[in-house]
C-alpha cells in the first residue's frame, strides 16, 4: 500500500466512478500471482498449459473483434488540437473525459478493481518512471507483472511525488463501437475502454512508454523511442551498444536477439539483448546518450517465431509466459502457431476457440497478430546491463524498413541532422500488427507514427535539438534494408544472423576503422569491407544491393516532399534543407 495522497485521491475518484465490488492492491509476490492465475483458470479467462513442457505458462483468447491495436480508436487528448498534430487522432480532453467516464461508469459492478503499481525501467533508476494501472482483468494484471516491474518497492520509490502516470482500463463489454484508447499527455493520464487486447490494455506499453513518455521526454529533455537496444561484443570483450527503429514485421525482435553466424561466433563475437521494442534515452554526465529498456518482458508476435528465425525469442517463451490467440495443441496441452514448425497439430483448438485440424483446415490456427508475453530474464542472450540503473551508452542509431528496391543494404547519414532527415522519411510495408490494410507502403518516421504523443513537427525539432546538445558525442545514424528483392521477388540478402556482418561494419564506422563511399544519400560501404567469410554470397551481388539508383531516389525525394506537406509550418527548416540537398545531389 501507499500513503501518497495524489494516488489515494485518484483511486477513490475512480472507485466512485467504476463501482467495483472489491479492491485488490497488486504487490507482485509469487503467492498473489499464483492465486490470481488459479482464479483466472477457474473462470476460464486462462488455460493452464503442460507444466512439464511449458512450466507456469497459460493460454488466453481475446474476443474475435479485439485482436490488434486500433489506431483509428486511439486518441491524443491534448488541450489544443494543434499539439496533437496531423498524424494523431485528436479529441478535446473535456469531451473525452465526459465520454469515457460515461462508458466506464459502474463498469466494475460485480468485478474486482486491481491496483497495479509499476515502474518503467529498473526501480529507482533516474531514467525510470512510475505508473499505476487500475484494471478489472486478471489477464492484464498477469501481463503487466511480466512486462513491467511490479512490487511494493514502486510505492517506496514514488514516495509523495505526483510524477506518476494514471492508467484506467475497463473491459466493459468489449464493444468495438465504444472502444477508445485515449492519452492525455498534459495530465499524465491514459484511459482504455472496451478492449482486452494487450496493445490496447497493457497501459505501460505503447500508451505510457511511447505516447505519454515521448511527450514527457520533449518537455524534460530526453527521448522515448520505438527502438530495440543491442550490445555487440567483439573478440576482445569490448561491448558497443546500438539502438534501432523498425516498423512492425521488419525483423526488429529477430535483430534484438540475433545469434551471429558460426564463423563470427567462433571468432568470439556475441550479441546481448537490452531491449526488443522501446528505448528511453538521456544525455549522461559524460555527454553521451544513455539508454534503458523501460520494459521487463517481451510482447512478441508469435507467427513466424521458430528455432531458426529467432531461437532466443522462442527460448524466452518456455516458462512463465502467457500466449494469446495461438492454437491449443490438445494432444500434449501445448501451443502452436504458423511458422513454429511444419507439423501442425491434428487435434487442436484454433485461436477463436473452435476444434481445428491443422493438417486439413484452410483456417489458420493462430491469429496473424497472436502474441507471447515472456519475461525478459528468460532470454538466453539477455544483457548483464539489463537492470543497470544508468543504462548503456549508445554508439549508433539505426533506422530501417522493408524496401524492395529503394534503400541499399546499409548506409550512414552524413551527420546528425541528415540522420534525422533519414529517420523522418522512413517508409515500410504495413503488417498485421496494426489493424487495416496489409502490404501498403507507408511513411513511418522513426517508426513512431502511431506512438508519438504530440505534433510530429515538434518531435523532429526535438531530435534536432538533442543532436545539438550531444554535439560531437552524438551517436552516428545509419539506415539498413534487409529486404531488397530480386526480379523474381526473392530476398537477396540472407538476413537473420548474417545481419551481424552489417552491424560490425556500422561499429567499425563509429570507431573510424573503415572508409566508405559518398553517394547522394549518404556513405555506403566498400563491398570488400563487409565480411562475407563462410557466406555463400558473392561480392558482385553485394555490390548490387549497395547501389544507389538516382532515378529511384528522385521518385523517393518527390514522395518525401509530399509526406512533409502534412507537417505544415511546424516542419523544421533543417529538414526542408536536407530534402533540397538530396534533390540537388541526385541531379
């Protein structure tokens, strides 16, 4: 429990609104968690899986109308519409509170209110922030315990402070017409109603860690980014850290938990995972950019995850994991999804809850956006710095996306300002992680389009200002594209662990160890500087995916210009100048 007056007053106010039968304070203890798991199994909210094969693992199904983030029902409720910007849905906060409180009123009747105190980042870290989520869902409680740091120590760390984020989640009737995920950046408040899907209801995740935190970072002089954090250890035992932003389904989790190819492993190269999704970065006392992963677990997409594509992610799911919307293999009481292996179970229940024979059915066993919520500590390559109070120093920032023809395998921006331009123009193909059309190329600046809690023009300006503060200690900025296609539509670069060869070049560039070729868009490697040893990949093919085609890029520049129009007069002049320079370089 807490004596914090601001917390207690808010809980009382919310209790009066939602009218629960009981209130339970979550302390994160094993005893309490076990009790909640048993309750959820008894009610049918969770199904316990094979204790020998998947200890402490459970299966959950959401309603069929509630399987992904809903960008169209997600709002930034800034006091001025201008502050939400053109890339967010906006609602007037007064109207939003009135509407949401109307939907939430008495919605906990007959239910229990769970009070979850959680820390984003190691408890007590100067880079961490605290939140309190109220929910009527045990599923949410158990996921938040995995994804964040939940314990009574959070109350101690908070003390009497009012610097905490208020999160109210009400399942209500899971009515998609009344589903809203609303962020109130000026009030440090999040309200989510009529959803039970993780991305909409685990309020520490995108809602707090990106939408609210990006606004906090803007106001307080730090950065909340949709980025993995990775440590690369060389044979001398030196570790360099990079942060990387990719839209969904661009191999972000695979890169975060990458296993180097045997040739590099044998030489002594290792990869350490600090985070797979979100990075909070501040300028340290030494003037460098330091990052923490504010999360404590992985909320990963299940389909396509297997021993080959991501051994470490799969290993992370082997205990203490909650699986959502995957197939239930009744023969051994385990789970299955498309891409796990080539042996779909014949006696199973598919994600909607119907009997399913994976050998004969044309229906999918798992939803394309089915998930696993797994403790980060399970990951075989979790970094020894994962719990570091000060975080890790970032040497390079990497942007990337799925581009069939445009972007080369890797290139380095000419400077920080040019790197911000590269990030602001990022584009990729849409995926199932966001409901809507799949396979459409869309601009997703810094992979933050659905997650920036304020005007994106101001967000670009904030990036530029952070670069000025960092000066010559700023990380170098790169762009990668693992997804170049040949004329038959096949991926040219092998990807997966072999991406380590590109990361090694990036680190060499950061340390001034290799030269590069200047092109209209930035610095591209000399093909011979990317180590292809033991890889069945010839240098001529490598040269072809390092090429910068001026005609393709002229079309790209025109599309960037169109993309920039939406930011109006808030678009920083520096980015306009960068675009003009690119156009001139291409002539």
